[in-house]
C-alpha cells in the first residue's frame, strides 16, 4: 500500500499559504486540525514518554519558523511529517545521550551489591539519590561553565552552535567545557569521599 501525503483538492493548502505569509491565525487553525496527527507521528517514533508534549510544541514552533521554506503548498503534509518525524528522532537521540551521560557520571558512584529482590528498591532509591547529586553538582557549576556544559551534554549542541549562541570564540567554549567537566568530576568525587 502506498502512502499518499498529498491531496489534489486539499482544503489546508490555503492555510499553509497564509502561514508562509506570517498569519498566526493560520497556525492556530492548523494546530487544531492536525495536532492529533502530529502527536501521532511523534508518538510513533518516541513511544509514550514524558516529553511528548514538549516535542509536539517544538514541531509547531519549527513549522512557524520555517513556514516560508515550504516551496510547494501541495506537499504540505509531507513537509509537516518530515518536521514532526525529525523532531521525534532528535528527541530520542537526546534522551539516549542523557542516559549515557547519566551512566558515565554515576558509574564511579555505584557500590557493589548482591543481586537480590530485596536490594531492587534500595538500588532504585540509591540511583535516585545519585541522580539528584549529579543534578545538584551541575547546578553548582559557575554559570559561565554550566551553560555551555548543559548545551553540549544535555542538549547536544556543537561547539560552534554554543559559540554562536553565547557570542564567544569556539576556543573559549572548549576551554569552558574542559573546566566544567573538571569541576563536575571534583564535585562528584568529593561526594563519594567518606566523611
């Protein structure tokens, strides 16, 4: 079965043309008409996750920002699908990177414990506490180091993107990231030391 993403007599084409011209009302109407469909596309890629609404919101924000890039209003459905699909893929990758980052930061903090059903609750509580300590350590970084660290490791921005956003040279961003990692390692190491 072939998926048809365009319809010859599509009633939404004028809305997309109005959106490309900057009509906010057109965006609101499109969101109402196609919000469930966009949500379904995102859900199909990500599954049931907490950030589903955030990703859908990013999709519509992207639609608003990129409306003037829609060259052929007859292909609006394909265009919208690609934006939603790509946003979901990006969110999934970010989630995987956050998990990887979390594992790297907490791997040195884990204690050897016997695997038993009684320890499962204890392990979950310990992981929750470790997660809180890592977040507190990140929050404790000076702002000049925290912001590039979060953008790089939690939002997966490139050094160049961070440099442009913060109006800094790329070398400065690299230096701040090195210092942020060092400070974070020191903060986490001090939490592991016996008192």
